C-alpha cells in the first residue's frame, strides 16, 4: 500500500497508522514527517476535475504564487500516459507575484489500452505468422510448367530439404518468442492501467478514477519539488450525437 503525506503546516509530524486485517489482527505503523513551506504555492494544491466522458477534454485554471523574497524558476514533469497537460510547463515568477496555470485533461480511450506501438508490433508478427502458415510450397508447379515437356524427375535433395526445414523452424521459434515477450509487455501495461485507474466496467455506471501527483521542480530549493494533485474521473458519454445526411 502507499502512504501519502500532505502536511498542513510547516512543522514536524509524528503520528501512527492502525491497520486492521480480516483476521482481526492489528498493526501499528509510526510515521515521521516534516512540513516545509515551499517558495511557490498553488492556490489549489488539489485539482478535482469534473467527470469527463471518453474522448472529451476539460481544463481548469489556478494560480501559482511566489511567496519568497527572490525570483523562482519552476518546471513541471508530467507522468507518462495520464492524459494531462500543464501550461506553462516551465517559467519563472518574480517575488510577490503570481502566474496563472492551466491544467488540461483529455480522456482518450488509449489511456485504458496498452501502447499503440506494442499493439502494432503484435499485429505485424501475427500477420507474418499467418502468412508463413498459408504460404504455398515452393515445389508446387505453375501453369507455365505444364506447357513444358516433362523432364526426368530430379532426385530429392534431402540435405537441402533439411536445411530449409531447420531455417523455417528457427524463424518460427524466434517469432513465437517475440510474440511471448510482446504479450508479457502488454499484460504488464494492462496490470498498471488496472492498478492506477480505479473502477470496474461491471458497475451500473461505468467510470474510472485516478489521482495523479505532478511534481513541480523549483530551481535551488533543497526539497527540489512540490506536488500538484489532479483527481480524474472518466465516464462513458450519456448522449451521442449522430449527424444525419
């Protein structure tokens, strides 16, 4: 499990977490932390995005204020495959000044699928395997062969046949191994997707939920980064418009 620490004041923290199991067992974990006041401050450290239908885009604005006595340089780092964009991604804020920040989220269907590159590689290999299985034998005659006078049948070359068979088996084995590796990567990506996006398509109303912590690195600050939390909800569209010609 993960423990998130969100201090509300610039002070030391010492507290305990009690864990109860279904076997009526109790575990106590002691947590130590320290709240530090960053040189920059978000007007809303947690952004709760409105429920967003698949393929739609929404945006929310907030302010980032410089509460220090010097100019501050910042840069956001967006986690991969979360559908979020932040503008501006980097910049500087003068002392006692504030700058607007826009957080945009696009609920792309690709957020819930393995990467397109893996899917394309898998499809190409599967197509190649089907072609290899359905490929005609090189010994089958063509119509032009029938017009030629029958020649004395050549003696079968067992050595060449064995070499061709071994080469085919090698290619098939390499292709099957690559397919297994790609499938393992796709399964791993799908497991990460299921872990990061909560919810189930079997629910009465299909929805997925995720909280994304976006680091904002501050140049020269000893703690390096503060975090902006963006809470996302993705739903299926309730109304679909159809253009009738």
